[in-house]
């Protein structure tokens, strides 16, 4: 895994390193949130409702007097969780269908790729909205639905990798040795096609975090009192005339997080793709 | 040319039916029914009354029968009657909302093109210049920024703090009493923020795409040839390169339609604009099957029209496609 051109390219890309660093930091914060010396994100304080940012409440308080700073910190746990699980689902489906299409070709390929075309033609956000609203809105539903509507890119990537890899000598010789289809797919081709999938996954996490925040903002995502960046923004909108801090800080958190994942993902893409290496 | 377009058009038809079929199945398989929503509102409803409603709406028939019934009606552009208390035809509701959404999206698409194409071309003509680097930065931020958040910030700044622009809706309360210029300004001022903000997301994407396409073209041999002919750099870039670089960008524009439609849900919710997005949101919330199904169909239709327009404009600007047929 640790090839020297890869690391050289990464070292020359300070933005990607910065993104990676912030991603790690966000991870640490999310995991350690219960241990941090911050207020309880659920504790209601009737005496401190809608207070602007101060030393005691760096991001102010919301309509129930809860500390917005700790709600934003706890919101990062939701975002990471949704990001990873939904991308995991998308990768699983995309890899499965993509390898079938690429390996078997012919009508299997035709059928799967037409299905991909149809899925890509949907205004995805409409579909997500329709499904989520008909189900009970919950974090599990969100993760499932973001995953189920986000696998098409991965499917195309994996298929393309399979198409070129299956003609290569090492696959042909495995076949000549009588290795079964399943084993060829899983042990020989798949491991060689995972690099672009990894990059797509990191960029996908960023997209999933954005979608989750939009859904929670519309009130059909993570439900209060569980803090998520999107639903804090909803109360920001409801109190737009009086409390700017409810709108500003959660959005900044989304921006920084998504930006970091994108920088890391793009950096990895350049570092892993010999054609792009040194092109910057 | 004609053959090419007919072929592209025919390819869209199965796609369209695939989309409506998936929408139909997804919506109807989801648990919870509109009758439950009605029953929640009216706890005195008897089991009998419920049953009557179920058969009235045809909810007791098997799924494939309902879909074929829906299809038969759809052919005559009849999406049925909305489940909501006003019992109006879905088509009438869509007719009110659609022009508003199309207007806003068309304006923002126009804005995207007018701004993104020159920016992308300019920065590709001077790669790694200060301008190009700030474009890259802008693109990264544009991709990462939740546009609904940006909308909130813009509202706080321009509508709450500065009070320059109205906070929501399409018309002021005193619209009827305004003079003509007053009316025009009223509409414009209500549209500024929604249009600017829904353009923002696409702006980053398209300028980056334009830059990439332009860089690709600048590497071609005919550009070297044009340069060696002694043409000025200006002519090389803006006459020879730009035209060819626009080709793939045209396609992307057509493909960006689903994103714009999806985004309208959020923007119309934030700015309280009575368009398709808001209609869809309310339909989804009240489990109004015919309405949701109707809007999904129209959305799919618009997407396919976007695809087709992309194909057509591609064929218009690129003679290779017109003659060769296959892409």
C-alpha cells in the first residue's frame, strides 16, 4: 500500500494533507465527545434561552436554552455515522452489481446498466424525500435511503475496472487453472479494482453528510432532541429574525467537514492515479 | 441529423416508463397510507368508513392493476384527483406550481452559464495564475457549502439586518396596489435571492468543468496549428478553443436538471415559494399518492427533456455526431 510515488504526491499536496488532518481531528472529537469538558447537549436551561455567543456558551444557546456548542459537537457524531454507514451501503451495492455487470457482460451487463441509467435519471432528492416521508423518519432510514440512491457511480467505476481487468493475464491464467467464477471475482479482480472505489467512498461521505443535513433541515431526517447539524439549522431558520448564531455555526461545521473530506478525496485521487500525478 | 434525434428520442421512452414504474412501486410499497393520515385527523372514523375510502381510492386493488390504471390515465395527462381535502385534480395543482419552478430554474441556469463559462475559459487560458488558483478555491468551497445554509445567511444579512430584500414568498401583501414599476421591482426583489442561491451550487461545478474541458482542448494539435499560423492568443483561445470546449459543457447542463429540480424542494421551503418543490413536500407529508406520483413523473419528464436537449444541442454543434450517429 505504501508506495513511494503515492506518498511523494501526498506530501506535495498540502491541501490534501490538511483535509486528512481535519478529518482525523473530527473523528477524534466525535469519538471523544462524551469525555470532553463541554455541557450536556440535552440539558434544558429555562434561564438561558436564546443567548448570543458568550464565554459560557461560545456558540450561544437555542430556544430551550441548550448549549449550541455542545450540540454542534454531538452533531458531528451523527454526521460521521450517517456518512460512513450510508456510503458503506452504497459501496456494497455498487460493487456487487458493478462486478456482476463487468464480469459477466452481455445481458447481465445490459440489464444492470439500464437500471443504473434509470436511477441516474431520477431527481434523487425527490425520491429520497418520497421514501423517507412515507417511512418513519429516523437515522436508520436516512442511512439506508442515502445508500440505496447513491450506488450508481460506484457501480460504473467497478464495472469499468472489471472490464479491463478480466482480460489481463493474471485473470486468464487463474481461469486456465480452473478457478471458479466466484473466486476469480472476489480474490483476483476485486482487490485490484478497489483503489478508485476508495476515493469514491471518501467523496461519497462528503455528499452523504450534505444530504443528511439537508434532510434533517427539512425535518425528515434526524429528529430532535437528537442534535444534528441539519436540525439545528432548522431552529436557525425558525428564529432567523433574532438568533443568527443558530444558523451560522452548524453550517460552518458542515462546510469544514465536507471541505476536508473533498480535499482528502481529491488528493488521494491524484496521488493514486499515475496519469494525474504531478499534473498540479 | 433527423435519424439521430429520432433514435435518441426512442431511447428515452423505456427510460421514462422505468422511472414511473420504480416511483410507483416505491411509493405504494411504503408503509402507512393516506387513509391512516385521514383517520389520525378524525379519530371518530369507523372501520367501515375507512374501508369505503380504501375502495374509493382503489387502494384495495393489486399493485399491477393500479399501475396499469395509472398508466391508462396518464396517457391522457390525467394524474387523478389529489387526496388532499380540496380534491382538486393533480394536474391543476401542477399547472400552478410548475411555471414558477421552471422560471426560477431557467433564470439560475442562465446565470450559471453566463458566469461559469467565461470564468472557466479565462482561468484555463492562464492555468495556475492567481485567478485560476482562486477559482479552484472557490470551486472547493462551492462544492462543500450547503446551499440552504448560504440561503439562511443571505436572508439574515439582506432581509433581516439590512432589510433590502423581502424575506419570503413571491409577492408582497400590497402587490395589487403597487404601480407597474413597483410590481416589477417587487417580483424581482422576491426572485433575487432564490435565483442567485440556486445558481450557486451549479456555478462551482460548471466553471470547474469548463476549465477542464478548455484545458483538454488547448492540448489539441489544431490549437498548436492555429498558434503557428500566427493568430493572436486571443483569437486562438476565444475563437478556436472556446467553441470546441463548449461541447461537453452543453451536455452537463442538460444533465444538471435533476439536481436543480431536487434543490428546488429546499429553496422553495426556505423562501416560501409556491412551486413544485413546496407542492411535493406538502404532498409527501400528507401521503398524497396521486400528487407525489404526478410530480415525480413531471420531474422525470423534465429530466429526460434536459437529456434530449443536451443531445440535440450536441448534434447541432458537432457535425461528427450528426453524421456518424453513434456516440
